[in-house]
């Protein structure tokens, strides 16, 4: 075993760590200058919009270089905490916690049972929607337009597949929801796109029925 190789790499890591600390100190010095400017101009220590832009940049770069965006976000917020504490010290105020992503909104945690219940409802709505469209398609194709019944059925297979996909993705994404806000967003997105596809599908069927 070549211990010399490992020692060389460890020395390289130690040098890299030193460079990181130097850059962090430079960042902290810049944050101190910002803190002094804020104190002189009566600005608040924390700016959520700026924080979010910084976090988004970290997450983007993490993904770009094949790293874990969530872990990099945590590192980012830890670094920002140093800056915020420096700025708060200048103004003589308590330092806010930047790990609290939105101090004005209480994050409501949800249980695994709530998530699973929501997923089952999402899947049930998707299945019911596709089944209802299938029945309407059969009526439009074989009752009102019997000559082209199969053609209509084949034609409507695409929007029905898109409706099913939309609700399936909602069902799948709900498993990763961490709080009530996450679930609300997933439901809203699913029902907007799913509802739009259903409306378009029903409109197409209505046109078939009207044209006979």
C-alpha cells in the first residue's frame, strides 16, 4: 500500500481547506462592510430576497458540478449565518437564524399518514378522471358517431394518457413533500394542469358530438 500517495492527497486537501478559510474570511469582511452600510442607512440585517438568490446560486452550482444541492444549501446558510451575525453585531441587534427560511410563516409539518392519504386521493381522482373521459369517448364515438368510433377512441388516447401522467406525477411527487406548503403546491400544480387537460379533452369530445 502506497502511504505516500495518501499523504500527498491529504496535504492537497489541507491546502484546499486553507484556501476555503481565506475565501470565507474575505466573504465575512465584505459582509462586515455591508453591515456597516446597512447600519448607517437604517436597513434591516436580513433580506430574504437576497438570501434566496444566494441559495439558488449555490443549488445551481452544486447541481452543475455534480454535488448534492440540499447539502450545499445547508452549507450556504451556515456561511450566511456568519455574515448575518457579523451584521447584527454592528447594529447591536439579535442575529436572526438564516436556517429559518421564512421567519414570517410557520412551517406546518405533516405526518406520513397525511401524505399517504393525499397520495391515494390524488391517484383516485386521476383514475376517476380517465375513466370518465373513457366513458364519454365511448359515447361520443359509438353512439353519436358510430362510423368513426374507433378512430375517435384512438385519437383521445393521447389526452387521456396525458391526464393520467399528470395525476401520476402528482401522486409520485407527494411522497417527497415535507410540509403542508409542499403538498399544497403539488396539488395546485396537478389540478391546474390536469384540469386544463380534462377541459380540452371534454371540448374535443363535445365538438365530435356536435359535428355528429
